[in-house]
């Protein structure tokens, strides 16, 4: 049975990941059209692995909430190790292959964080506009 907490995490993940993937495809298309194929492929590869990293982080959050301090520390370190390994794969691919740009891969890996910041800014701006129009603090969209 899925908890309400897991449902909320999945809802946020779905929204942010779909936005990040859309951004990755748009950036790839722009670079591809302008002839910078390695940049586009690198950004898209980094975006895909950044999304996988984000989903793994969300999936392991609840499993790390155990009462024992030692188990909690061990699970947290294992989660970080797995996530760093996931992020290392596209970077190694970009270093070894000329078809991917290393800097574009790094930017793609950080695209999900950029989407989170943009989402927070948009929600804040929408909340301010709502407040100034109505004088009431409303719920910002999720």
C-alpha cells in the first residue's frame, strides 16, 4: 500500500522530470539545428541521467528513515554512492567519446535542479500576483 507521502513524491517527481525532459529535448533540438550535435547529445544524456538520479533519490528517502543511527548512516551512504555512480556514467561516456560534450553533460545533470528553482520562482510569482489581486494568500499550484 502506497502512503500519502509516496504519492506526493511521485506527483512532484512526475511534474519536475517531465519538465526537465522537455527542456532537454528542446535544448537538444536547438543545438542539433545549429550544428552543435555533441552539445545537444551531451545535454540530453546528462538530463536523462539527472532524472534517473532524482528518481532514485526519491525512491530511497523513506527507506533511510530507520530508528537505528548506524543503519540510517549506512543506508544514506549507500544511497549517495549509488547516486554518484549514476552521475559518473554519463561523465565517463563524455570523456571517452567525442560524440558527447563534457560540459553539456554536466549542465544536463544539473537541469533537474534548474527546473526545481524555476518551478519555485514561478510558484512564488504566481502567489504574489494572486495576493496583490485579491489581498488573500492563496495556495500556490503544485
